[in-house]
C-alpha cells in the first residue's frame, strides 16, 4: 500500500499542532466526539511531551479541519486521535494525516502502529484497512456510550539492510 498523500487534499496544509491551535482543536473535539471528547488539558499535556508524541493539524483557508496525534514508545506507536470535520470528509485529509503519523512512527523506530476505532464507525475502519491495519482484538464497551473498540495493528516493515545479507543468503 502506498502512503502517498491524497491529491484531493491539495488545498489543505498539514503542520505540527501548536499551543495556539488548542482552542480550535478543543472546540472541534467537542463537536466531533461529544460523548468521548478529550478535555483541553489533555491536548496541552500531549503537546508537552514531544520526545514521545507528535500532533498535527490539517487546515484550509477557513481554519482547522482535522487533527491527529501519535504516541511512540519503542517498539510501539499508538494513534492517539485522528479526526476530520464531516464537511471535509472524503477529500483525503484523513489519509494524509494517517500517512504522516505512520511516517513518524517509522522515523521513531516503531515496529507496530496500534489504534482503537469505534465498532460502529465503518468509514474509519475502511480507511485503516486500506493502509494495511488488521483487527487484532476487541475491547468491549470501551467508549462511554457502551460501544466496543476494535484494536487494529499495522506491522511496519523491518528496517532495510544494505543488501549484503540478502546477497549472501541468495548465494547459499
């Protein structure tokens, strides 16, 4: 699976989240996830840990339309959150954000990327499957409204070698 950003997101800029973005992200969080919304303090806490975290925002000229975050403590990376406002879904923004999180996980040396997704969110599940994630577990009644969480994993390729080992193995 190629993780090239989707060209439909061409009018969208993805950049690192800053403290100045927190009020807008917090408002979106409460709009998009009214039952399970993170408190603003949680975003502040996450941004204060750049050694293990990376958070992004996607914005258009009209403002922030998506955001995502990753925690990576080798050998595991975990997608903490990923969201796109409904009016901008289907334009490749979620794919672009997920691509950058996966690239960050690779850069940080992760072997696997994990995430939780609501069992009643087939659109998100389909996105993750397109990227190579597979369901590995279910957390019953994980969300506050009683919906199960599907635990999904993407196994990242092992680091490339210089080719020397493959050549020797091929000669055996």
